[in-house]
C-alpha cells in the first residue's frame, strides 16, 4: 500500500482522491478499488492493478493487446448504440497518455473505470446467469470477429496447443522426477488412450478449416460482470490472456468450469458429472450471439471442444503432479492429482453424453 500514493498520481484520474480498498478476488494481479470525490460530492470509482511480471513476462505486450482489443470493442459498441463504459473495460491513461505506468523499480501498473451496478460470481448461483455469461462471451467474440487476430501478441506461447500439452505430459511421465508415476498408472493410461483427440483443433487451425480468432482464454463465470438489476451479462473482464486462438477454446473452457456438478478439485468423484442443464443454458446463450459468425466446422466441434479442453486441463494437472507441483499452487497433498481426476471424470461423462450435447447445440441453433 505504501506504493499507492506515488502510483495514483501518475494516472489521469478525475476528482479528489479519497481512499483505496484492496480487492481480494483474483489470484494473479494486485488489485485496488479507488474512490475519488467529484464536483457535487459525487463519488467515482476506479480500478488500479499491479501486473504480475512472474506470470506475464512481457506486460507491455499484454497491455498492447488489451488496448487494441478494447479500442475495437468500444467502436463496435458505439456503432450498435450500446454503452461503451459498461459493456467493455476502459483504460485510464497516465498523465503522459500511456496505457500503463512503468515505475522506476520496473513495475507495471494500469487503471480502469469501475463498472457500477454489476457483480461477478464465483459459482453458478442462478442458471440464468450462466445463460447470460454464455451470451456475453458469444457477444464478445462476435464484436471481435472482424478483428485481425494475427496482429495480437501471443503472450503465453502455445497456451491451448493440446498436442504440445500431451508431449509435455509424456516427458513428465518419462522423467518421473518425484517417483509418482507408479501410483497414477490408471490416470496415465486414461490420457494416452485419448492421444488422437489432442491434435484435432490445432490441426484444423493449421489446415485453415477453422479461423484464427481473438480468444479470451480464461472464460470462467467470474470474468463476466452480471448486471445487478437485469441479471444479464454486460461486460467481459480480465483480458490479460487475450490472444490469437480458436473460439472453441473459450467455449470449451466455459463448459469445463461452469457446467461441472462439483469444484474442479472435488476428491469424491461420485459428486462429479457434467450438468446437462447448465450445458444447455450456456450453449443457448452463447449461440444466441455467436451463431451469426461461427463457421459450420466450428459449430460441429463445439461439444467436442468441451471434452478436449477438459482433457487438456486434466493433463496439465497430472503433469504438474508428476513434476512435483511446480506450476499450480496446491493446498493439500495430491491436490493436483485430485484436480486431474476430477477433470478425467468429467471427460468420461462428456463422452457418454456427447450425443446429447450435440443435440443441444443443434437445438440452440434453431432457436
């Protein structure tokens, strides 16, 4: 907190600074909500964030992506008669007009307008919220469907290259640094049996059969602002991982996280399955916006993408378990193994329900 006064004075905030509150949500960046007094004693809030350089090694590229994408979103929202101050995040420039402040210590800071009258949710408390989250992510992709995705920086290299993730997994099995492979043979064989799945989307992109698009890459429910009055999703936030990819990655990860019956680290696998009602809500919401621009091939692989991204995530958890828990933070012994097992249970359930999932997609297209 001792850094705040100096940093705050570097940005073009309006009004008189009153105070700052630490935001406890989020696990990567340090976030503060600032209050400023405006003429007439009105209060305006801003968000100030310190960008974690350990996670994002080149924050300047992250910010270049965010600036380009939000500028495009604002233009499209204005064209449609929407409210660009509620329907996308808006950067506050520094006093020098830069999109971020680089301190003498080498720290990167950025600021946004605070969106009033809306809330983020960690879990699906109301199924309609999941519908509107799907619609918000679909609308986000729709507004960016004409943006040149290849002009963005790849801030995390090969983030959703599932074939690479599979090779990383095989290397972890072979190295067996912590002598854990012997105890997870069933999980290892589960992944190996699905090797053919891992290259499907990357091969479709490489062959030009599905387009490269702007992707969010962290499409959890808590990255949607839900309007407090209408219950509708109004704004997609946390754009740090925006980069080129496939729309299928974002759809698949939303289902993996939001349509599960249990938390992703649930140790009792009898409590874990893919909730078809929630799958239906998100799919209907997503396609209500996205069916206008998705190709037939992308639509054909929507249901499969949920299985693929869940498998990918399970592989990553199992890889980290084999490597000694060096990437994902753990809170108990075998925590990453529990996470992997949960993902694999979801994959198995999705495989059993794939025909139903594809039928839901087709029904949503016809609405």
